[in-house]
C-alpha cells in the first residue's frame, strides 16, 4: 500500500538539513557531515561491542564497496557507504556482544545523566535509547557548540565514571561515532520509531532507558505503541 503525504509539522526545537546552508564534510572510517544548527542522529558503542568476526566481515564489505566505487566518490556514494557499514554493525550490536556494561541500571543511569546534563544549555536533546552495548541519541548542538565536542564530553565523562565503578582501566568507548543529519520532519519521525523499536528488536522487551522529549511526543513524534501502524 502506498503511503500518503507526511502531515505532521516539525516539532519544537527541531531543525533539519538546510539545502541553502553550507556543509562541512570530513572522513575517518566513516564520513561525517556538519551543518550549523542541524539536528543529528548519533550512535556510539562500547569498544568491545563488535567481535573479531564482525570486524572482518565489515572489512571485507568495505573492500568490496571500494572496488565497486572507485575514486572520485560523490557525497551520495559516501552516504551509501555509511548506511552499508552501519546496517551491518547494528545487526551485530543487537546480538549483545562484549561486556554490555550499559545493561546494568547504575551504568545506564550514568549515560542518561551525561546526555541530559547540558540540555537547553549546550544542546537540544530530542530522544535517546541506552542499549546494553550502544547508545542512540537525537541531538541538536546549540550555537557555539559542536557535535564532536558534545559526544567527546559524553564519552569522556561516562568512561571515567564507569571505569572507576568497575575498577577497570583502558578504553571504554569506540572512538568514532556514527552520525547523520536528520533531513526533515518525516526522517525525524522514522528515526524516533527506529530508536523506540530497537530494544524490542534486540529481545529486550523495552528493559532499557528510552526517552523522547514531551513536546515532541505531544506533536506526534513518539515511540510506537501497540496497535500503531509500521
């Protein structure tokens, strides 16, 4: 059945991709797009969340993609690459590999505390899900603040707190996060549904911290309820 037009107005505080504004792009293992004022969907994971078998599979997929997409590569090529790699990673993440420190309520609480601490000061927080070995966030940096500095702060603070709590040393988080600019209200709606569905898809029956800001939920941008259409 064909879908009708998307009818919801953008929720308060949301700003999607603006085709008239400049975009900064940089690449590490993944491409990253930056635009002032934009809202992002971010996923960051624990360093041990992907087993060696998965990393080998991703390396093979990356090599195959590079053979099929020789230089020069367009922004659209790089978006395709990011989607390919992140889809494979997320399939593995939901299997619950690694220590899964965030399955423990006290550690998940530390993540929530970090995410919410500077809401309305440095960032506009839209939604989050704290999974056992990764975190999904919708966030818009406020003027004067950059996404990379925000995610670095989240990771640095929570790594210190969790490492101290469990008497461990070493790297807790994978250094590079996945992030993408949310294009428009319809894209935001789908991302929120994805975040809300993730615990159940991973067999967790929503036993993890899930949140979407109330004014967004009131505007129709909410997690799926039983009986909702896909």
